[in-house]
């Protein structure tokens, strides 16, 4: 597949994302786990409700259940014939009486409304009701949330806390999910040093290793850390082959550009195939996608901010698809600009920005090497290709909350 299919030789991000999603079919196996273990995991089935929620009509208020046929014009006095706490099985309501009932308790047969206790006056064992009582008030109907036989969640959903509650509400203690994707990560660059070691001249600390580890763990994936790989063709080939043998997918940082010390692209082509290279975005143009033998591979740029942003925009949906998750486009809001960009560039640009006084304010330094700008930012402003920006222009904004979990 030829990636150089635009006049500029760079692939639009929309096309790149479409290709990644198209090729990201589930490769993980399936396992059965308890719902207490299932947070963040991907459903491998569409569970069917065997009960309705709620299973019977119940009271939405503390109050009094009655049949409106027993009401008269004006004030009505009814004997309280039973008390119905939540969890008990009520008796049918006696004609001409009412029942003391509590929130969540089952509505007794014969009752068709609940009057909240604040609107009722007690006179011994008699409840006094005002005018204007309506049929059906304060009753939560059987199955108003879920009906027996409903498909309650779709296959491919990444389970959130509310989803676990939904599963529990229909009595499911276990669920079938895709196994955690095993992702090998490796960094290239002789200049990289691990934190805790002293820096020599020309060296920098390896932040990408920890960015990738955190991002993958937040997605519920298992990380196989192959460490930092020497800038040689031999070392790169050996690391990629090893990764392909032990992992479901491979993510690397650095080495995918065109310099003499950038070996990853050539090694991928030697060991498998390269389907895509170079995206029309800033930061992060040199992104590679292909296979090492039969193992999916994503090569990200080496500059740390480029690593973070390209992972969020491209690697994340790809890897989630491999783990069985259905693709969900991140929510992009339209927000007034608090800055000016007089120079239009040909690539789609992602600026690290914050909200200030209802507008988007960019970090003063948008260099792809300034990782602190991403820590400072609330998210990314999206500036399309060949676009100038003026104060109060509406521009796209994607919150990091949409991209980092």
C-alpha cells in the first residue's frame, strides 16, 4: 500500500485513521471474569437481560400508596392498612385504605399512585390526602430501565463503572471479555539514559518509555518493556524480531525518520511490510504502521510531545481495536480562540492549550520537544491545514480526558 498518495507526499490524518481502524480487528482471546474485575475491559459479547429492571413497579418516594378510585372530592381520609418497607412482599391493598410505603418498595396490587409523605397529614392510623392526586405519580414502572430479553450492552464496549452497575442490575456476576492485549514497547536512541543515572554530554533521559507505559496501562493492556535499543540496524532487527515473538503488538519511539541513524523503517520493511509512513500533522509527521512478521507495528516519533500526541490520535484507536473495542471518535468541541495564528501551514496542527476566561490559550512553546506543555495543557486545539486563526474564531478542542483513558 503506497502511503505517498497525496501531492505533498503526506497522508491526511483522516485517511491514516481510517486505515488503522480498518486493519485493527480483534486479535485477543476471550476469557470469563467477575464483574468486580471488569473495569476498563472490553466486552466480547452482548449480554442479554434475564430479568427486568426494576423487576416490579416500585415507589420512587417515601409516602402512601393508594387507589385513586377511593378518593373523593376534597380532602380524603383513608386508614393505613399496612406498612411496606423496601425488600418486603406487600399484600394487595384493601379497598378504602392506603399503605405506608418507602422508596424502592414494591407497589401493592390494587394501588395506582403514591403520594409523597410531605403532602399527607396523619391522624392516628388515618392518612389525610389533599385534592389533586394523580394516577401513576411517584411510581417507577417494571422494566422502565431494562426489559427482560434486552441486549444491555454492545460487544466492543470498554466497561465503565456505570456499565458494571448495569451488569449487576440484571444479576450477572461474570462477563466474557477480550484478554488484555500484550504490547511490546521499545525506544531507539543512543542518547537515551534511564532516570536515576547521571547524564553525560549529549545524553537525555528517556521520558518516552514512561509515557508509553502509562498510556498502555491506562488502556488496560499488558506492557512488555524491551527497554532502549542501540542505534544500529542489527540491534533494531533483533529487538523487533523478539517483540514479534512475545507480544500481540509492537510500539516503538524514534528511528522512523530519514536520518542515517534511523533504522526502524528499513528494518520493518526487511522483516515484514510497511503500510503507512508520514502523516500530514504537526507535531508527529513520521508515524509508521505495518507488520513485523504477522505482528502489528506502530512506530511513533522520538520527540516526547510527538510521541504523546500521535499515540493518542493514532496508536490508541488502533490498539483498542486490536483488543476488541469498537471505535469511538473523541468528542471535539467548538471553542473561541484566545490567540492569533497569522501563518497558515499545510499540516493539521495540534496545539497544547488551556481554558482561560472561556477561550483557548496555547502554551508559549509548541516545540515537539517541550513535554511540559502537555502536562500544563487541558487538551489540544485542532487547526486544520492552510488555516489562519484570529481572536474569537471557533476552533476545535479535544480534551485530554477524551484521549488519555
